[in-house]
């Protein structure tokens, strides 16, 4: 078929989005990765967590489709050392938590799909990290 990795990942994201506990499960997985990460979210409510993940993934994926990167530049700035001070190595944990959650919620999950997700998100994540 003519579907690109980004198309396939978008479809997987759609299936995850229709699962009611996807975002809660991501946060549980992510904050469980390190006490330093949990500490960053002590004052964050669930609504803002969902905004972060819903908007964040969407921008990573649209960047992969070749769209404007202004939003990711902004995220790079908000997450940089002068802002939220998100250490570059924490993005690996973010990706691990996300992929564990996708594996749990996408009924069509495969290891190939896992690789596709990682490949599609990498350029956007590298861009965010480059602002640190
Ligand atoms: C806020 C996306 C990685 C911690 C946000 C917001 C978005 C976002 C859209 C809300 C807007 C803003 O504040 O700029 C992403 C994406 C990530 C990512 C797409 C991965 C590529 C991380 C990581 C951490 C983190 C690794 C580590 C702890 C936070 C915190 C906030 C935030 C603490 C503020 C929450 C609040 O409003 O209290 N992120 N983020 N993010 N992010 Fe991230």
C-alpha cells in the first residue's frame, strides 16, 4: 500500500485515542519511570496532563508529515533549561512510557508498529531537545 510510516502511526494513535484510559495509563507509566519525573508533575492537574499529551503527540506526528515546526520550537523553548528544565535523557523515558501504553491500548500493536512510532517521533523529539 502507499501508506507511509507516519500514516500508519496516525491510525494507531487514533485507536489509542478511542481508549478511555490511554492518557491516565501513560502518566502512570511515565511518572513511574523516575521520582525526578514524578516531582515535575506534582502541581499539574489531569486536564493539563491530557493537553500535554494530546497536543504533544499530535504536533510530533504532524511534524513527521512535513508540517510547520513552530509549535515544536515553542515546546523546545518551554521545556529548555531556562523553562521547565526537562533533562534531554528524560525524553527516552517519555518514549518508553508512551510505547508501553500504545502496546497496551492499540489492539493492532506489533513490534514493527513500535519501530514505526519511534522512527516517526524521533525528528520532532530531536528538535525539542535541541533547544535545551
Ligand atoms: C508541558 C509536550 C516531554 C514535562 C507540556 C505541554 C506540552 C508538552 C504540549 C503543555 C504546553 C507547554 O507547557 O509548553 C511534550 C512532548 C514531549 C514532552 C511532545 C516529548 C516529546 C516531557 C518530558 C517531561 C515533560 C520528558 C519530563 C518530566 C512537562 C511539564 C509540563 C509540560 C512538567 C508542564 C505541566 C504543567 O502545566 O504543570 N509538555 N512534553 N515533558 N511538560 Fe512536556
